C-alpha cells in the first residue's frame, strides 16, 4: 500500500459557460476541495487520506464529481455541506453515502474485455 490509505479526487474542470453539461468548477468544486482539505487536517487525517484536485472526470452533468480510491466509489452533486458526512460515513466508517453515489458502469469494448481480471 502507498503512503495514503485513501485518495479523494475532486473534479475542478472548467468548461465554457454555454456547455450544456455544465462543469464542476461552476458548481463550486474549488470550495469542496478546500472543505475536504481543511476538515481532513482538522481531524488529523492529512497524512492518511489525501484530497486532490482532478481534471475532468467525464461526469460533468453530475458535478461536483468526486471519486474515492482504492474503493472506486463515485459521488455526484457533492456540495460543501456534504463533506463532513462523506468523511464520517465513508472515509471513517466505511459506508458510502448512498444518496450521493453515482452508479458508474464503464463501457468496455471487446478489445478491453481480455484485460479483465477473472
């Protein structure tokens, strides 16, 4: 295992104002990043859990989008007011916040199928 038990990647991508999908930056993703960083530091978790800014996670219409690794849990519509609940329930308690979880099914073509672990 690496230095951190978990990584939180928070999309901070910005699209043009007229893009119909919108973007995470316009939905205050920078404030979500800062809230995660501040709360993790306040709880003494800064060296165990890392909150990172991320480029586009290709979930623009569901922003603010975040993904937590190593579990690979995707969240959408995250607001600053959700940060403590995600930390308490998921990061500390091991139970994802279901009301924010995005059921993400990657589209895997035949050329990638052979690389799947069995």
